[in-house]
C-alpha cells in the first residue's frame, strides 16, 4: 500500500462516513487546533493489504508531519476498513496525556461498539471528542 496524500483533516479514502459526519468531525478537529494548536488527522483506508497497521500509521504520521514541529502535538486516527482495525498514533508532546491505557479505553468504550454497528462516524466523533477534552484540559493548565 502506498501512502496517500493528506488533503484535509478527515481523509475518508474508504468512504465510511456520511458528509455530515465528516463536517462534524472536521469542525471538532479545527476547533481543537484553534484552541490548543494540537493537530488531528483521521484517515480511512479500504485495505492496508496485509501491512501492519502500527507500522503504516507511524509512517503516515511522520510522512505527513502531523502536529506542530516544535510541540510534537499531533494525533492520527487510522482506520483499516477491510480488517476493521484502527490505530491512534500520538506525538511525543502528548504521550503523557494520551496514554495507551486512555486510548485503549476509548477503543473499548466508543470505537469497538460503534464499529460493530457500522456507526463509524459516531464512534470516531465520540473518541475524538474525549481526546479533545483531555488535550484542552492539558493546555489550560499550561496557560
């Protein structure tokens, strides 16, 4: 699988979101970036063609340069439609806040149950909303 080119905050190459879901998710992402400078990219792929999702996510994250260079505050949510797998890649500047336990909790609470029902948009939105709240709280403490 070749790396796709980032065109916007939500690159739905697998076409799993409805247009209004993309608008809602994009609005959340833009608001977070405006308030905190943190950047989120959501990418859906039809298939990773057997590639390891963690490896692909890391490569995409670095290639696209998600997050501010001086803050390392990027987040990538990658979804493999065919395998129904997902991965969140977190920049070093957010590792202390978006811990593996926190991320796995979001998977269990929002992504997995919603994806089983084919409710991709709501699952992603709820997950990103919790991430945005956590990051916003972090940035408020620093001010």
